C-alpha cells in the first residue's frame, strides 16, 4: 500500500497560512483518501524562508494536522 504526501502550505511566499487554511485543505483530502495513509508536509523544502516564517508555518501545519482524526 502506498502513502500520499500532501503539501499543505507554500514555501514560495511569505504569507503564513492559518491553521484553518491548512485544516480545510486536509479535510478536503480526507474526503477521498484515508487518514492512515496520509503524510502531512510543506510543499517542498523550507530553505528559502526566514526561520521565523518557517517555524510559524510548521507550527500551524502541526496544529491543523493534530486537530483532525
């Protein structure tokens, strides 16, 4: 069985996606893909973002992912 890695936020811009933005995206995916095979991730590496933005984006991603079944 395979897993699906889902990019939940864009690293190409400095806008910090809210927890609700990410949660909404994940809920949409969970309508067609089972949670136990889902891997939540940023859309690619974080090396081009300032550290404070990368940390906030990762924090929001974790909070959103932890809030879903």
